[in-house]
């Protein structure tokens, strides 16, 4: 069994039973009282990039939902360290949840769960050649700044893979907001554009914007409109498990010259350098 699932209890982590036929994170949480979550990957087997940002966003998400639940950060960090150290694969995709109610039918009263899957880095060809994305007008976040698990379940109707790498959410006015699991960027006349509101505050997005400032790349927090796609020279999506992936086609419209552009390449190079010097274990070793 490659997927692992745990409850974080006072005395440590408790392994949870994997439902028959389940091999994805989303499948684990069917039928549970969904709450808030964060998903990320490990580096060097048991290290993380900006874990504190993921924890802070989880706490913020609970506050936005009006919860008074107190997350024990030290306990969460110890649990993440323990399960990742013991994971039998070289790298892991990691998801931690705080549920709206404990899953007592699983034999635990804890509302805090961790799930792990083997992580394989994206194909280098995606970065070299770029990817194709589509848009959707039917999927929206109720509370954009809260990372809630109900959105993760709702996006399942838009499966990615094959010819379509990602779906980009479009608002009623026609603005490209974010992907189902990524943030979206466009480059126009040398300016990096991404929605400044109405989107999840991605941890990788934060890093990208900081790196853009360091590289002297102008940033405009104004969402790209559908009508502006023909005027983009570059586009990209970013996420914790995929870094920065160039986008070369949006809903059949070629972006720029149909190849990854220099600004996205500069950002990806800077991001990889940032990762190499900033990853840390969940607890001090």
C-alpha cells in the first residue's frame, strides 16, 4: 500500500485504515466532515519548503471559517517529521487536514489528519516545452483566502492529465483567477501579472512574487482577462508540488510564440536556487 494515513493524537500518530480501492488524497476524505487543509511535498526525503507558511495559512483558514479550534503547531510538526522520516519512498506528497468534526468511525477523536503518497517530480519536458490549460467558468471558491477541503472535492469534476495540464478558474467578468490547484500568471510587455484578490494566497505564489522583486521583474496584481490572452508573451502556473510550469496554450489560444519565455525561465531558475538553500525539516534535528 503506497498511500498512508494517520491521525495526530496526544500520544503520537495513529495509523488509519485505508478504504478499499482508494489511492488518492481526495478519496480518503469522502464522507468525512471536511474542514481546512494544506498540501505540499518533501525535499531530501523529509524536508519542507516554507512549512510555516502552510501552517499559518491553515490557521488563517480556520479563523475565516469562524472556528475557535487551536492547532498545536509543535505537535503537528513532530507528527509530520515522524511520518515523513518513516515513509519508505524517496519523496512524499503530504496533506494535512483539520476536520470540522472528528472521524470517530475511524477509531479516533482527533480532528487532525496526515496523508502521504509517493511523490515523483514533474516530467522535465513540462518545463522545457510548456503545458496546455483550459478554462472553467463553473468552479469557484466560496472563500478564496480559506483553503477548504470542500473545494478540493468539487474540483474532481475537472480531472487533469493527458492533454490538459490544468483548468483555470474564470470569474463572471472574464478574468483568469487561478488554477484548480495552482496560481496563474501572465507576462505582458515584460510585466508579470497575477490576480491580486479573489484567489488563494499560494505559498509558491508568495515566493514567486518575492523572487520577481529580487530579479527586477515588474509585477502587476491585476488579473489577466480572457480578451488579453492574444497579447500575452508568456504564461505560467505555480504550486508547491510543481514549482513554476510555463503555459504555452490557453483554451486553444497559443501564448506568445508557443514556447516557454525568458521571464518564466528566470523565475524557475531562481526558484530552484531558493529551494536548495531554504528547505528545512519540520523539527530541529
